C-alpha cells in the first residue's frame, strides 16, 4: 500500500471505533479498572477490538495498542500505534475533548496519523511529505515565535512523575507561555498544534500510543517533533514529547 492508502485505512479504522464510541457511550463508559490516576473503561477495550480487526486483516505490521500491548506482525520496523480512546475520563464525564488515534510508526518515527474526535465532528489526519488535513481541508502550523505570545498544550499524564522537583520544573516550563491549555487528551492537543490552534505541546510520561497520531499530524503540517525515552528507547516505554510549529523555543 502507498502511504495515502495506509492513511485511508487508518481513517476507516478510527472512524469505525469513533462511531461505536458515540453510539454506545451510555453502555461503555463503566469503569473496568483504576490504578493510581489511570482509568480504564469498557469503551477502551471495545473500541480497540474494532480497530485491530481492520488493521490485522489488511496489513502485516505489528500493532502497539494501549489495552493489549503488542500484536505480532511480519514487519519488525513498521508498527501501528493505536489509542482506541484517548481521554477516557473526558469521555466518561461528557467532556468533548477525546479521540481515537491511529498512527503508523517507521523506525520509531510517526509518519502517518489520524485523530478522530467524534464529539466535535473533527477528523485530523496527516502523512509526512504529503500534508495534513482537518475534515479534508489542509491545515498548517502557526507562525508564532515568542512563547510569551503563544499557547502551550500540556498536562500531567497518568504515568508522569509528580514529585516536588518535577512539578517545580513543570511550573517553570508552563509559565513561560502566554496561555497554557490542559484538555486531557494528548492526541487532541497535538492535533490542535498541527491545525495552528496552539503553538506547542510538551508532556513527559505519556506513551507512544498517546502521541503517535498527533505527532505525525504536526510533522505533516510543517511542525517539529522531538520524542525521547524517559526510561529507555523502547517504543512501549514512557516518553518525553515536544512538538511545535518550528519557530518557538521549547527549552
């Protein structure tokens, strides 16, 4: 398949899950487990199964998904990264900022991404080297260069450290910006950077499935993405992720 064909497949898989999540919210929002600040709903598992069925049937690639972890495939260096419901608590509580994220990662780099936000009727997508779109219309990152004039998307992922030193550094980071938005979905936050609604994103402690779709969209929209491992370089380890419009200083 070409990259545009793979994008269409990712869109189809995400759309199938997004529609089911909307239709079944009352039945699926029950909490299945809670560990620390991590909340799992019935919806996460049901939506994941819908996506994986499509991806496994039509491609040979491995899959890294939030709920079940690794699904084996023939290709070792190409991976689907799937978050079937990014923003589970938002979904359960009725906040509209939640989405389905499906991304293709090559050699550790997200190159194709879809973030489907059905409660807002918005589908963000992007292919490195081809462009990025919102509901089919082209999008582009902003041109803001000064953080004091910019908007930073951030948050505290469930796996993030929250000791005093870490939180002091977090406070110092976010107060450099004119405005900071924490919407509870890394996928949506990154998509907003790609669409120029915000100028940068920075979170520490998230996972590849949380950010891959949005990172691919930022890159495709002309932005800059930096992904580093917190604990190791493995794809299934905690990450430090920075993404911006390529003009601002994220130091």
